[in-house]
């Protein structure tokens, strides 16, 4: 994002405070306490990245050094009952081929396996292995620890209020696993 945001987290394209702009400024600079709207998604994304990066550092120290964020989304999409590559793709919002590539990587790493579907001999299911289930269980425990750290840092009430506020503005159907789709997956 270096081409869009400078060291002060100011959007170079749309922020009127951008001194390097070649167009004449048509309005006064906003007051210091006026936070531009584009900072909210950047802060939310930075919070997400902070949690995910800490999660993966801890997972690596607990015996899962190869797990990447996309793997976590894929393992969630596979679920405890397993899923076909097409189902994984739909759940992630990516093509069957992209899902297949990710599940192939999970199989290579020992987090998943390909098995026959007992309900349909023509289909193969992707199932989590005990190693994959361990990674998800550890992830859940680490997220609980990170949540507790945020509660300690911000205060439990403030964190709960922030979560409640986000639940208010986020539509109920917005919680989907297809982050890979909107983060650049095919």
C-alpha cells in the first residue's frame, strides 16, 4: 500500500491533506480530530492482520510452521464432515481448481486427506487429518488468548462494546469464509 498510504496513513489519492498533490486544494484542511473515512477499513484490516500474524507465529511455535491464513480458511471450509473440492471452492468463493490447489497443499502438508465419499462412489471427499484438527483446535485456543490480551489492553467492556458495534453494522450474512475470493483468489 506504499503507493496509496503514506507514513501518516493518509490516502495519497483522495485526501486533501496530501501536500504532493498537483491539483490545487479546493477546501481547507480538516481539523486534526477529523478522521478520514478510509482509515476505518485500514484499521480494521490492520487489526485483523495483527491477530492473524500473531496466531500464525504461535501456531508455528506449537508445531504447525507451514499453516498459512489461506490454509485456515480452507480447513474451515472442509469442516469436520469433509467436503468435495467443488464444495470447498463454493465455500471459499474460489474456483474448483483453486480449491483443489489449496487442498492439494493441505494434503501434502498432512493437514487433510482425500477419501472416497461413502454416499457417492464417484466423488472424493477432502477430510481433515488429526494433524489438521489439531491445528484448528490450537488456533481456537490461541484466538482465545489473543482475545484475552485485547480485553486486558483495551478493557473487557470496551472490547465487548466494539464487538457489539461491529455486529450491529455487519450484516448477518456477511460472515463467510470466502475472504480468499475478495482478497485476490480466483
